[in-house]
C-alpha cells in the first residue's frame, strides 16, 4: 500500500497562509515530515487558484523538490497550473485529476500523457458521483480507461478513484466505493491502479473519531485491492493498522480482529460478530465503525456511545 501524503492542501489554514506568504520553510517542513513518516508520494492541492495558479504551483514544486525526492501529485482544476508544475517536476509526476465530465476528460489526460505523468481518474461525471459500484465502474469502463488508453497512458500509471464521501450524510456511498475497487481489479487484465482520498470518509466528523473511521475503512479497501490512498501520513494509529495488515500480525486481540475484518471483506462476507469481544472497548469501537461503513446503522456523531 502506497500512502500519498495529503497535508499540503490549501484547505488547511497553515498551508493557505504559507502559500499566501510564500513561506517556503513551512511548506518544506510539511513535506519532510510526511516523507519521514512514510509517505511515498506527496499530493499538492492548491484548489482552483484561477489567477495565481501557475505561480503558486511553480513555487510549490520547486520548494518541495529542494528538500525531498519523492513523486509529486499535482492537484488543481487549473490546467495551466498543472502544466507549469509538470514542467518543473524532476521525476515522474501524477496529475490529479480527470473525470468523465467532457471537458476534463478531453484535456487532462492529454496533459498527463504529454509529460509522461500518471493520472488520477475520478468515477464521476457532470451529473455527480453515482451511488452504485456498477455505475461507477461503468464510468471507468466507458470513459476513463478508454481515454487513458487513447492518449497512451499505461494501466500502471492510471489511478482510478471510486471516491469517498463523508459518512456524515453520505454513508450509503462508502460500501460501493469498496466494491468499485474490487470490480476494477477483477474486470481488467492488466487492471488500473486504484486510489482514494481516504480522509473524505470522515469529513465533518468529530476529530476524535476521524482516525478510527479512516483506518477501519482503509482495512476494508485494502481487502478489495486498493493500491494507494491519499491520507494523513503522520497518523500513527493508521500507520500501525497498515503494518498489522501488511505483516499479518494477529499477536494482539485488536490485530486479530483487523485481520478478520480484512479476510471477511476480501471474501465478500460480513464480519462475524462472534469474533468481536464487545467487552474490549477498542474492538467494540471497530465493530461499530464497520457497521457505519457498511450502512447497517445510521451514522450519528455519538455512534460509539450507542
């Protein structure tokens, strides 16, 4: 599993201030901290940046490449800024993102191909994000993958994103995102890479519950075949869950429960409640979170206390 560091995002007040002030030191500290925490790619999300996008992206790419040597994912709707950033990337970059919306589908993959970059392709169209996995896979099969192939982007450079939405109001989307990953990995040979903005599943959720939701969801997505996740690289609890799954470490009760969850999801089965010790608060919290993510219980901010 490849973690794409999400912390250089203009939505964060610290990042927004740094961009406005061209505070190179703050941006570089964020980049180094994420790489030291294990991020293998860094996502640079500058938002639309309609007026200053080119200048901002050029500055960001150069500042970050001065202190770390990992691929960069350039994340903005400003195509001129994307191209300006790609021109300054020393190694292979990723363009984030295209969708099945006509103009984006026409222009974004072509820019990625021109510079030999990878491409994140979102399972959404002008009408929005489909609820069902079948409809999301349909967008990938009919529009996203054919367009990538048309411009010469190889499957190992195409990252299809089934899209995560917050459980706070959109929890019915969580399960189909898992199944979209599964179908994509089963339907194609070679299959495209898959990615997801992991933290989106916990947007608008109280901070104390966000990591639990993110890391439980990651286990289920990995079981379906997820290759990469745009996530908080410095979340130590998430990193430990990732280690448990990758090393198959069931030496603790929680570790064994996570492996049981992984295996059940991989087999397209529900987690057996008999395998959960509800007297263990950590196991109980994981089980309650799984039920939210599988839409068996309606989400409320107080769900862990119910």
